[in-house]
C-alpha cells in the first residue's frame, strides 16, 4: 500500500512537472508571437511610409538595426516569411535613394521656375518705370537673388546629407 501511495505521488509529481513544462513552452511561444506581431506592427507601416519620405528611412533604419540585435530570432523569422531583410531591403534602400534624387531634381526645377518668375516680375516693374531701376527695386532684386541662393544652398545641403546617409546604409 505504501508503495502504491509513493508511486501515485511520483506520477502526480511527474504530471505536474510535464504540465509545467507545457505551460512554460506555451508561454514562450506566445511571447515570441507577441514579439513578432509587435515588430510587424511597428516596422510594417514605417517601411510603407518610408517610400513617401526618404527621411523616414534615415530615422528608422538605426532603430530597425538595434531591434534586429535585440530580437534576432524574431527578425530571422520575419526575414524568412518576407523572403528578404525586414523591414528595409537593399532594393528598398536603392529605390529610396532614387526617389530622393528624383525629388531633388523636381524641387530644383520648381525652385528655378519660381525665382525666374519673381525676377521677371521685378524686371517688368523696372521696365514700366522707364528702364532705370530705383534704389528700392535694385535692393529688392538683390534680396531676391540672395533668397534664391540661400534656399538653394539649404535644400542642396539637405539633399547631399540625405543622399550620403542613404548610400552609407546601402554599403
């Protein structure tokens, strides 16, 4: 009878251990699933919106790399599921760089057109004033040229910095 009682306690103890192991395993799987879901919810929209604004890639890329170091298993699974590096692939970085360059060229053309129109307006005022610019019109023309150059230089610096940063990410 004592032997049966001891065996019963051993069986109950083993059942408790096995149940505990199953519970721990299930909790681990739920935690891994929650991590993957959280990463998808965080970086999925970022990857999509980064195509609209290259600066988002520059802001989020370091966070993505840090997250890859913190959650390597989750990112391996996300990479396998997506068939590429999640959330930013090399192709994505190249496309973002191309978009950045295209945006710059479009801005440059629009900037030139805008200031050509402003300058032509001032020149028209000069012509209507008899061809001789007044000191006020000369000052306005000089200020317009300075403004045009300053805006161009500022925007060009932003483009160059962003372009270099994107190229560095591609390497």
